[in-house]
C-alpha cells in the first residue's frame, strides 16, 4: 500500500465512524437534547487529549484554535444534532452531503485550489448517490431542520479549509491540535446548552455508554484521524470521503435495526462509493511542451505556517506542494 493510500484509508475511518452517530443518538441518548449531546461529545474528548498531550496554544494559536473549534465543533455539533432530531436521518444525510461543494468553493477562495470539472462532478455524484441511499418516499421536510443541516455542512466545510490553510504550530502534533479544537468547541457549547436546555437530564447507564462512545471513539480518535488527513491531503479530497458516513449509517441501519436495503439503495451506495474513490485519485501529470513537472518530493511530510512564514500551511508530500 502506498503512503497516500494508507493516509486515505486511515482518514476514511473518521466518516465511517460518524456514520454510527444517528444510530447512537436515537437508540442510546436522551431525546431532544442536541446542545447537551454536542457538549458531551466534544468537551470530555478535548480535555482528555489536553491531558495526554500537555500542550497549550501559544500566541496567535489561541484565537486560531478558538475559530477552528467554533467552526468544526462549537457550531457544527449543535446544528448537526438539531438536524438529526428534527429531520429523518435520510434527509439530514442528504442535506449534509452538500459539504463537498461548499469545500470546493471555499478552497478556491482561501487556498487557491481551482475547482476542476472532475471535482465538481464527483461532488454532485456523491450527493446524488447519498440521496438514493437514504431518501424514502413521503419523507417530511422541516424548514428549521434543513437550515440547521445546511449551516452545519457550511460550518464544517469552513473549518476544513481553514485547518488546511493554517496548518499547525511547529512542534505540535495533530493530537494536540485536535484537543485544542474539541476543548474550544465544547466551551462554546457549554453556556448555550445550559441557557437553552437547562440542567442536564437524568442519565442512565445506557446514556453514559452512548456518550462515552461518542466522546472517545466517535470524536477524539476520529477527529484526530480527520485533521491528520487534512494536513496530508487536499481539502477537497478529504471532504469527498464524507459520503462514507451515510453509507455506513445505512449499513448499520440494515444490520442493527432491520432496515431494508433495496436495489435503489445499493445503486446509490455504489455511486457514492465510486465518487469517493474518484475523489482520491491524483490529477494527471501535465504532458507536452511547456508542461510543468511536479514539485520534487520532500522527506518532511508537513511544513507549518510558522516555518514557511506564511498564513498558509503546505504539504510537502510525494504528490508535490499543495496549498
């Protein structure tokens, strides 16, 4: 397995894990508590990673961590769970599947990644495949839920692009950066959860088990793999792994809840999975007179924004320099 294939495979574990979120939310957690659920998913995981890494932000990274934490966690989690509570899981997944299109646009603005026809078609195909997997006839649309789903996708997309743009400080690992963001995001949610939803609900052993899984397996480990993948892959490439989440959710629904998977759903899975694979293929090397050769490989996989003196982090990988 090539180095890039290994990074893609590990990064893909994150959206696969997130595919279990709807199942855990509906089967193991107290109902109608999206803010508290977002808080319990983020803050314990962030504090654990801070304790393990024993590193705090310095200088500009205090506000950068706050911004990234607010986008990737603080806004994304409550909006995601609000959409999950107000919409059928299928519609919530379809609304969230527009995320790759948001990333393509934001990457063009902030990273200078010019969108290609292949990238746009791949993102549209992925969203179409997801819709075949999860949409069912007669599904009800809730305006607040749809808006929350769109805003959650936009928030996460902006966080993905800024994570790629800013990189991470010299000498700080992806685990510490993940802890900063989860802690910052959890602290954003904390006062809002208590103001809007009041005191925490009475928790049973089942609830605690569900929250423990969301906080540590579904969040701490998964977000570490996700942010690590963003560093080493293009923003558009990483976000096109997102369709694996609703595919995993559909498989879990079939295996654990007895939900049927018909020919249309299987076709949608094939389309979405195919789009995910296409999204990870490297662009063709230019050929012919005047074509520029790829930048030489570097033994260092990552250059921080501080080291290169810019606000943009760069991957120095076998596929060349990407902004």
